[in-house]
C-alpha cells in the first residue's frame, strides 16, 4: 500500500480479508442450509455489497429506511428493515414495499394496526423477540403477547406472518467462545419453544432469524434456524477480537491517522484522528478504557497490533495513543499510525468512504 | 414549531437562543477589550457563522484544514487553525495561507522547521501550551523549550511569532463555577509568567489566547488575555449544563427522535436515534452513564428536561430512554422525544444539517 496519498484520517479496507470474511460466513450458512441475510448496516456500501453478491447473497438486512432505499437503488430486491417500525416514515416504507420484497419488524399490536391500515403493498412481518439483550422486542417468555401479535399480522391481509426475529446483542458482553455459544443455544431453544406455541395456536411454520456476529462467528451448527443476519463480521474490529469472535488477521479495517505530536514523558503520540473519525465507542482493556488499538502501516496493509498500545483518549479531532518506549522511539511526527477501531460499524459511519489497499476508493451511503 | 415534518433523527436549532449565546459572549469580549475568535468546530456552518458576523466577529478558529477551507470559501479572512501542524496537509495549508490571514499552532522545533521550509506565504505562529489538560502542547513549565521554539519561529522569516495559545480542556472535568474559575486564573497566571520569560529572552509582546467554553462562560474578567476562543457555548449541551457553564434555557440544540417502542416493565422508551445521531459521548449522572437528557417537543421548541429521564443506552440506530412512570404514560409510539445531547459538537458532526424552529434548513460543512 502506498500511504503517501493519505493526508487525513482515512478508512483503509483490506479487501482480501473482507472477502474472506464474506466467503467464510456464506460457506457456513450454505453448509447449515440456512439463508444468509447479512446486515449491511456495518458497511453501508453498494461496492462492498457486490462482494456479497459474488458470494451468492441475494437477501439483505438494513437498519434504516435510508439504507433500504439506497440498496434498493443498487439492485437489491429482498430487504429486511430490521428496526422497530418508525410510524413517521410509513409513506416511504410503503414505497419500498412496492419496489422490493420487504421485511418489517413488529413488536406491538398498535404498530401492526398502524402499518396494516397504511400499507398498500404486501410485506413480510417478523415478530421482534427479546431473548435477553433488553434493547427492544417482546420478551421471549411473553407467549400470549406474541400469539396475539401473530394473529393481528395474520388477519391484516397485507402483512404476511413470516417468523420470529431476534438480535442476541448480549453476546457482545459475553466473555469468550463458551459463553457466546451458551447464549446462542439458549436463545434458539427459547425461540423454538415459542415457535411451537405459535404452531399450537394456529400459526405453524414460522421461520427463525438470528443475527449477532459473535454467535454467527463462533457457532458451527445452526440447526433449527432458518436465517442468520450477522453484520459486523464483514470487517470485525477490536471489540470482536477482544471477545474472541475473530483472529487479529481477520480484521479488515483500520483508520490511518497522521501523527501530529509526541510527548515523551507520557509516552503518548497525538493523532489527527478523534471522536468524529473513530466514534467514542470504548472497550475496557485491563483496567483502562480503550478507544482503539494501534499498528504500523505496512506495504501489505498494517502490522500486528503494537504490544500494550491503545488509544487512551479522544476529543473531537485529536486522539492520544499510549505506546511502549520502544514504539515511541519508532514513531515520528508526520508518520501515519493505523488505529483498529473498537467498533467498525461506527467508524465507517463517521468516515463513510473507504480506500482499499490497492488504492481504490469505495463509497458508502454517506460518502460526500 | 411544526414537528409533523420530522420523520427521522433531526438536529433542531433554537435560533433565538443561539444568537443570544453569541451576542452575550461577543458583548463580554467587547467589555473586556479582548478579541473574540470563536471556535467554529462546534457548528461547522456558514449559516450559523453569519450570526457571528452580525455580532461583529471577523476572526475565527477552526480545527481542521477542511473547515478552514470551507469558511475561507464563505468569506472569512482571519482564521486560526487550532490543531497541531499536520505535515501531510502542508500543501493545502500553504494555499490557505495565500487566501486568508492564517494562524498555525506549533509545539515542536521539528514542525516549525518543516513549515518554515515549505510555506511560501506568511502565517501567524502560535505556540501551543499545555496548562494542564494534558492533551497536547508544551507543558507551561517548560520555559526553555518554549523560548527555543519562539526563537525558531522568529528566525523562520515566514512565521510571525504571534503568541501563546492554550485550551484548558480540564475545565470540562471540573465541578462547578469556583473550580472552573480557579483553573482559568491558574492557567492565565502561568501564561503571563511564561510571556514574561519570553520578553526577558527577547520576544516581548506575545499575545495570550485562551479558549474553553466553561471558563469563557463563567469568568467575567479576562484581564491580561488578548483573545478568547470558546466554541461550544454557541449551542451548549447537557454536559455544559451539568458542569454549570449554562442554564437549561441557554441550550440551543436538541435532537428530535421518533419513538418506536415502549417497555412498561423497564419504564423505557425506544427511540430511532442512536450512536450515529448523538455520538457515544457520555456523562455520569448520579451513578449511571447518560448519553443525553430528554424533553417533550413544544410549540416553541422543547419543554423542560423530563425529571429523572436520561438516555441509558445507545446502539448504532437505537436509543433507550429511562423515564418516570408519569412520563412513560405520556409517551406513545409515533411521538417525537427531544434528546439534549451530552456533547453538541459531536451530535452536530453526526447529523450535519440543522432545522430551525421556524422550519428553515441550515447546512454545515458535512451536509449532503
């Protein structure tokens, strides 16, 4: 990689790693005979989307109407809008329902009624179930509530009751492979039980859709599930590496940041690269918060993580990186340092435009 | 305000409050006979910039070359780029130096030498001094280092030694007016002492430039200072309110977010409004982290903060807001809830485009 062209914080994409991540997950889905409906909120890019298409993917997940509209405009015909129904965008949602096969999430009778009255084109309806992440969705143990909602969707005439959908986001806080696998198995067991109750109530054959990157990366057997929707795995990041979802060499994204100052007493270097480039997502490393890991730029991308180095503080445009004495002596003002973001989805949303290692620019929804 | 048009997370700007904040700070600077060089990184908007111009401002501060170029294109002729010199943008910086009166920050001999060799147009050189924030700059007690740098700038022939500049960012972590005022007084005393040493060393008459919003809001007497550079005060936010820099009724910015779900058991409402709209900046409230405060939309903007309510969790697009039982019963799916961001600079960078209470759209550098 010729980094001479990089003047300011820049999203660097290792295309080979990214495509390997895509192909690995696609192969795993095929081997399990489950539908692979990747979440495109991580990359938000028509260009990266083409690599999924090349891997045989034709159904996707997004998290906003804007993203659905963007990908519909790039030829995607089967899109699940994995976000609780936003009533205020109902007109745009109905336009989407005409253009593509659209999946919508429902978690209340009132939203089901609202959509039923306003949709003029059929959609798939997924019941959003909370298996423990406690973000949103109907708690998986609330069987009666789920059955009532299934009935409302079924009677709507325009929303086809498609299945149960969950995002077990609590795997992000799990420690290690065994804990993540246990959350996954527990979630699927609960969903299967709930699907059984729905069948008894007259709604047989609902599908099960599950989604988080940790479980989809670490679990090999998706028995009983119809669809997986991981997103972050396309790039991974420092947080996924920390919880064990990926190897260091699977991480496909880094932010190249110019070094603008050095402070020997504190063994800190100051980067042009702050909260508006990396986001303020943090993770704990030992006893301190970290806003990213650091590496050197190399001819083929970037080096191994600098041992013990981490982004210790971020303001709007500045980042402080703590490094070892040996690394401190290697790093000069005017150099680039590569930051492995804590959360790639957010760094992508901040920076929007990718530069691949071969120097190609790849745009996303938010590129200007 | 007619909020019917708001369909997704939207930056709502109370223009009257914003202009009052601008006029109050401009009047304070005039009364103190100091130059008012507001930091435009908070709003990043040519439109908001015009309100400063109307208040008599003709000199500004920015934090990136992109911002400097944008505001130069909107008629600003006197711009300080308050960021450690980024060597990799030296060519663009030299172009700026031809277009406007440009101030640059220096904190090392190597950056002074680098710029001296490459600038073909004169600039003002500010020595960046660290008075305790420990982000970057030469520690204020390192007199010899500052004198050496002053000499290098002075001998460069192209960089005019203008003064000492500091950002006492540690006021953001101070508790209350007295603590903030103490940090301010201490910083200025140190800067004055340093300026005295510079005069003894043959560099008399250097200016002093100070900048943070807490001190500029709470201190009345800027004796001995030549220039103030606050930025955040243009809007303020939940963090500034918490540390006492502003009153609730001075906050000029909120993010209108659609309510998409409700969870009675947890007294939480789910917003379409997440980390990519508000940023993940957090502040501690009692014993819990908060990503924002909440208010109701009203005809004239938004209500008082909902008592005890706070944004308890953010993911990419979702926000969870904890509310009282009484408020929970008032809030319905499809409503808007107003979130007062923890850090307005970052929320502005996320959302980019403002909607004023009279329904006018105001663009910023990052508007698409």
